[in-house]
C-alpha cells in the first residue's frame, strides 16, 4: 500500500502524456498496468516507450529510488525492435 501511494505521482505523469496503447476509434490510452509493486509499461511504438522510460528514470532519480535491472524485462511484437536503455 505504501509503495502505491509513493509511486502514484509517476503513474499520473505517465498517464497524462498519453504515450500508451490507444484503443481503436477512441481517445482511451492504456499506458501501464500496475499491481502491488509491479508496473508494466505499454506502448504502441519504440519512441513512446523511450519517452515513458525517461519519465520513469527522472521520477526515480527525484525520489532516490533505483530500478532493479535484473527484474526488468521487455517484450516487443516487432522483430526489428532494438534494445531500449
């Protein structure tokens, strides 16, 4: 619960940017799924994912938190997808 309160400003910032998956014929954007202390970022393209990751990096720096790279994974349905750092 405390993590959710702490991380909520990050989720609000990501949602505000509308960089997530856009549902066809609507203005609805799904930028992430969050459950307990797990967050899944969802994006329609590589550039939007990079922007979302920059938001995450900036937020984590501001609140003195670190991302556990060993637990971080990504999945793409584009065979030409390059690794995002």
